[in-house]
């Protein structure tokens, strides 16, 4: 849960993912109350490529949704030795951004 960008906290949780066990796909969900999530999205994109945890080698990254949706993020693919693993990094935007009309 966050209300602004905390790079160290976000990176710490990214690094912990592999310690949860051997998986082909990992999920990292951030619940955000930030006014704008673009700053968080931009940092996450860079982190996924340039700050991968030890044991992961970056291969590619795809955008999931856009900042104007309630849930957006990325799916990054890595090689981990002879295996391929994916990390889905979701940001759930809990701040109300627009009024819905019937």
C-alpha cells in the first residue's frame, strides 16, 4: 500500500519475490492512493529492466493497461538459469479519478 513513490520499499518487495518459492510466474501487487501513478509506473518499468533481483536476467517487458485504468502495470520476462519466469507487477489505483455516469 502506498500514497507516493518509495523506491527502496518497492525494490525491497521486488527482491523478496523469489524467496517465496520456485514459480514460473510471480505477482507483485501495489495498492496505490497516490494522486498520479505515472511516477510509480515509470519507476517500476525501469526497475524491472535494470534492477532485477540476483538470479534473474531481463528478457522483455509488456505494459498491462494504462495509467487511466483502475489496474495497470507490467509483465516482465526473465531467464533464471535454464528456466523462464515472469513477474506481473500490478498497480491497483484506489484513488477515485473519475465519476461514472449511468
